[in-house]
């Protein structure tokens, strides 16, 4: 959203060009609220038969053991081809 002129912050109505929130400048901040002074926030009145879904969280799936087993399996696949060769070593860098 582009900048908002200071005069609009003081007295312009809330709308698409001036949304509620905290507006900050170099040396000050101003908050524009949705509700005007003296208004009350009331609970929503839903029609009969409306299903209201709240905030729910999905059940956690413990993956720590599976990921550890996968990591150890991949490590063993990497190590096993070198293990029976006692003379096998890491390649040396050329001088």
C-alpha cells in the first residue's frame, strides 16, 4: 500500500484506501482502529443451522524415529562398500 498523507490519517474514514492498522513515520506512529470511539465489539449472530468451524490443529505425527532410522540407513549404505577393504582410504589431494 503506498504512503498515506498525514491529513488523511487524522480524519479520513476507514476504507480501501485507508485500512486499519499502525502507521509509522520517521518520528511518530498513529493507530487507526476499525471501531469508532463509543462503539462496542459484539459477537456475531449466525443464522440457525450454520456450522461454525473453530481453529483446530492437525494431530502431530512423530517422525523423529523414522527420520533417524532413515539417516542411519543412508549412512550405512555409504560406509558399507568401503568397510571390508582395510587398505581403502579417502582420496588424497594432489600436492
